[in-house]
């Protein structure tokens, strides 16, 4: 059955068997998991990091950003979890999905590079760059503050030009 709400459950370890309608959150291992909200039963695993998904809490409510796009599952479901509610998002074209995956891959590589630079130099307060996207998933803004190398950002921007597809 299609889910409209998820109940957050904070755990140390994600259980082997997931219950419908439960969002399991392991802060220790920085991951969330739940059964796909479309009802197909597939397990969805969401790593928590600045370059992947971010979890926010407001009392008993949790939100995850960005959206959950199960592009590699047969259901291809797409939704946002906001204040425990599942908000269904529009389907995306293959082109849009490719662009989102490219953006996510770049963001993850940059996060890893920023983490490695911080560890290698012992710099404190160095933050990873952030990438925002328009509705199609194309990068629409990149925050360069505290970024160790700006030349890579020039190269990344050249990949997408003005963000048009």
C-alpha cells in the first residue's frame, strides 16, 4: 500500500526486516532506511551526509532532503519526506535523471575531497561546497565559500553551462 506518512524510529542498527511505514534512522552510522513508499516493498537506504541526504528534526518530526528518487527500482517512485509526511513528486525523464545523478556524483566527490583536504591540512572550519538544483535537477547555484580550490568549480560550471538542457 502506498505510504503517506512515515514514523521515525531511531536505532543503532538498521533491522534485517523493515516494517511498512517506518523510517529507521541510525545516527551512529549516518544512514536511514525504509521500505519504498510506493508499496513495492523494496528497501531504500539513504546515506546521511552533506553531499547525499540531510536529516532535520523538529520535535517528533523528521524531514529528509533532497527527494528520494528510486530511479533504479522498477517502481521509479519519487517523493520527499517532510515532517513525517510523504509528499509525492513528479516523474522525471531519463535526461533529468541522468543530470541529477551527474550532479549527485560531483557533489559526493567534492565532499570527499573537502573531507580529505581538511584531514590532510588539519584545517578547522573548512566547509564543503554546496550545489543547489532547479526543478529538472540541473545545478542552478554553487556556493564556493571556504572551498579549497575554485578551479574545479569553474570546470564543473562549464559542464552545465547556464543550466539549460
